């Protein structure tokens, strides 16, 4: 199979600081990859480089055969690229003065030029899918963190992305509300969505992801089948991390 996403030799430096160093991996269509590792390992920067929110210093990102990192892309082309890669942030990033439904609708109208009626129909369908039909008219502040994150997931899905990136989707959410967000992500896994997610939920990473990639200090330490990396890691650094967080 051709990988849906191929990352080759990705590096990112901020000034003199090397935050990502020669990161390479690929994912097949329908696969979920969980990226784990200590704080500061470069997980968020990796996701931000994949959708070019951050320009990599070196390396290639190829989505479905199209090199996103190709030189000379205009801002307009970059915007098109980002549309194909959905992103869900730790802090939701919803428009505070818009309803849940409007948050999902506006993305479609602005990014895809979809008509309002179609966008609303799709928005309601996606809010139902994340279990929030009853909350369509509520503004973010009237929603729990778990509900806000589910709106953010619906908004990302509304653009029909080829790939979905989720950066610690549950880490800003009260423990008792995490489960409903994780259930939505599990549904996406079952549905065959291709995803890269970062998480500190080790049980979830093991259960939901096909593969796990462990990073430390901007480098991949090891990568493999989720059960293997989580239960029988090959590297001492991975073992130390896992025993500290479990
Ligand atoms: P993680 O998500 O694994 O916690 P990050 O990707 O957020 O790690 O950060 C990795 C390192 O890069 C950290 O040391 C962080 O301080 C640094 N970093 C991230 N973004 C920037 C930036 N815009 N400028 C300078 N340093 C940054
Ligand atoms: Mg992070």
C-alpha cells in the first residue's frame, strides 16, 4: 500500500535549539499513530510541521503523493494544504461568540466555500456524530471542556480532511469528561479515519492506536505496533518513560 502520510528527515530548529531532529515515519490509510513522550520532546512541533503551521527546517512531508513541503508554495496553496489536514488542539480554539453549530458551519463556508444550507446540514450531522445534537445552539462557554473538544473535532471533520491530527485532545479536560472525548476518537478509529495523535493517556494509546511512536529530545527513540511498544519496549529510555507515567 502507498502510505497516506510520509515524513522524511524532518528537522526543526528554533534559533540554536534543535526541537526535531531527523524524524521519519509513514502511515497507511486508515491507520492511527499515537505519538508519546515526555513534555518538550517535540510532539506538538511535529504535528505543527505536518500541516505546515510551522515550517520545517529540513525534510519532507508527503500527503497522498503530494509534497506539502515543496518549495515555492503560495500562501493560498498552503491554506489548501492545511484544509486537507484537520487539526484538533489541546485548548479547543473555538470562536467564543459563536454557537457550537456556527463554529462547525463557518469553517466550511470560509475554507470550502460551501453554501450555508449544506454547511448547516453537515454541521448538524457531525454534531450528532459527536453526541452534541442538543448543544448546537450553545456557545463554547456554556459547554464543558469535553463538549467543547467534541465541537472542535466536529469542526475539523467538517472539512473532510484526508488526515486528522490531534494534539493532546484530552489534556485540558476534567478527568471525568475525558472518556466521552476518547470515545469519539475511538469511533473515528473504527471508522477508518487516518490519524496522528499525541497523548499522555497510555491506556488509550495502547488500545486505540495501531502504532505508537516514542519521542524524546526531538528524536524518535522507537516506533512499532502499539502493544509491542507499550508492553515490551526495546529501549531503556522508553521503559523509563513508561514506568514513570503509569
Ligand atoms: P511537546 O509537545 O512534546 O511537549 P513541543 O513540540 O511543544 O514539545 O516543544 C518542544 C521544544 O521546542 C520545547 O523545548 C519548546 O520549548 C520548544 N519550542 C516549541 N515551540 C517553540 C517556538 N515557537 N520557539 C522556540 N522554542 C519552541
Ligand atoms: Mg505538546
